[in-house]
C-alpha cells in the first residue's frame, strides 16, 4: 500500500503550457530529473508529483535543486489556502506526463484506484495523459499490463512505449524508459498538434475554369495539391478549415468543409461569405484573370477565319481581401516565370499581404515545389525543393511559429 506523502515542485514560466509530471517508483525515476530540467529550460510551467516509492529512488532534494523552487505537499498537508489540492492540480494541468509509468500506476488507473496523490489527480483530470512505460521485461510481458493499456487507450489515454535494451534487472528486453528527448518531443508535438485550435482558416485552392462555350474554357494549370496540403496540415494542427476549391485532381479531405466552385466569380462570392469571420487566409488558387465576355450557348464552330473572343477582367479576389482586411492574416501565392522575387515584392505590397509565397511556374501540376516565403518586411526564407506536403508543413510551422 502506498503512503500518501508526496512532494510537489513548482516551476513557473510565462504564457506557456502547464505540464504536470508524475514520477512513480520505477528505477528509471532518476531520468525524470532530466525531463523536468529540459522542459523547464524550454519555459513550460512544471509541477511534479512524486509517489512515495519514487522518493526512495530519486530524492526530492535532487529534483528540488534542479527546479530551484521547491514546494513539498502531501495529500493531507495543511495549507494556507483552501484549495482541494488534487482537484486544483488536475485542473491546472494542460497535459499530464507520467514518466516513468510503472506496472502499478497503469494497473491502478485502469482499474479505478485512486489511493495516493498521483492516482487521484490522474483520476480527476480532464487533460490529456501520457504514460511513458518503464518496467522489468517480465512485467512488461505480462498480459494483464496489455489488457490495462488497451482498456486505457480506449478511454483516450496515451502511451509512450518503452524501448528494448539492457534493463536495471540485468536482463535485456523491452521495458526501458524511452529516451528523454523523444519523450519531450512527443509532449511538444502534442501541443503543436493543437496549436491552431480555435482558429478559422480560409483556403482557396485548385484552378478556375471560365467557360467560352459548352465544352471549352480558359483556365490555369493547377492540380490543387499545394492548397489541399495546406488545408490538411492546418486541420491536423486543430484549425477549423474552410476550403473553397475550384476544379482540381485532389481527393476530398475528411472533416474539412469544402465548397466547390468553377469560376472566379463564384470563388469571389464564396470567399466573401466567409472572409469577415476568419483569422487567416491562404489564397492558393490559380484564379483565371479573364473570362469570356459572352459565353456561347452552342459549341463555337470553326471556319477559315481567326477567332476573336472578347475577354473581360475577373475580380482579383486576393486584392479585394487586402483592401477589406481587418485583423486577418493574409497569405498569397504567386507563380512567376521570371523575376520571381521582384514580382513577389510588388504583389505583397499591392495586395496588402502579410506573407507571399513565391514559386516558379515550372512546378505547376508537379508533386514537388520549391518556394520562397516572404514576410511583409520583405525578409525572404528559401525552402529546398520538397514534396508539397512537406512544403505545406514548413510554411505553416514558420508562419505560426511552431
Ligand atoms: O497577381 P497574381 O495572379 O499573380 O496573384 C496570385 C495570388 O493572387 C494568388 O494568391 C491567387 O490565389 C490570388 N488571386 C486571386 N484572384 C485573382 C488572381 C489571383 O485571388 N483573380
């Protein structure tokens, strides 16, 4: 039976996520010192709960020295305020990381046991919980553990599986705590993953087709791949995405509101239905600059003369968005066959953009792309040639500071 005594160490940073670290009594508990120290250096707000067993393996003093801000609390400690400690800790946490997570803590949580501070806080928490598994290989192979893990996974708990290697019990096998940096990366990926939650992002993609007669149209070369890749990644990062797509060769993306249009005028109309309610716009569509003044009802017959079709200007959707910009972050693309950067600078200014992404026309309809990201102060970042999904990730990571 666990004694309820615990130690809580508090480290505070500004505007950063709150991570509650649970340290249980596996031999690798000493590695938690490194995890705490590294996360603290990154600026996260850290609180640490140790089980009584963990304090036998790594002294609270070690963690205190690393944290340089020690607060020791047990479940029944008298405090100067009237917070119910296990509830306030559970509510404080944006994420709970249990590292190491022993056979025991996994078993307790899977079976509804809350008999010490850590298991009680976990039981009361609504925050995402990550267990970094670490134990003896025979315990690891025990089917009861795997039943517990699969039960907890069904309830949405996350697991950072152990590595294989030489274990403290003088055997080789699975059960070693994952490398600290990998654990930290998983935690950070979790936060980054959701970094755009609450944001509404409007994306135009594909091309427009401007009819001349029932079977002919004016258009641009565009597969829609770049816009769809941005839409997909923005959604993965938690954003609400509204995709306004002209004709393209991409598959619909599950969970994204996709509004299909054909012409620039239709795209214009749809964009302005949403524009005032979005935070960010990526105008990726290759919009036709001109449309036929009159669309012939019937197929235009050829004769021996040249054909003259009168074209009229389509609205520049992005230019109009720039004119009506309030708080939106406005990001345009430009494809140029010459003077790439110079032309990009002109469009950045003319369309009142926050960023412009310049690419060579040679990459149209290709899976790959090579782009330069230019911010409104005309700072350029060149990205190496990569597939469009990779480019989408790099662009969003840069723009949203991920
Ligand atoms: O001026 P240019 O067509 O090169 O600008 C390209 C950028 O403007 C792209 O972001 C494209 O989606 C957008 N655009 C637009 N409406 C047009 C033409 C381009 O929104 N009629």
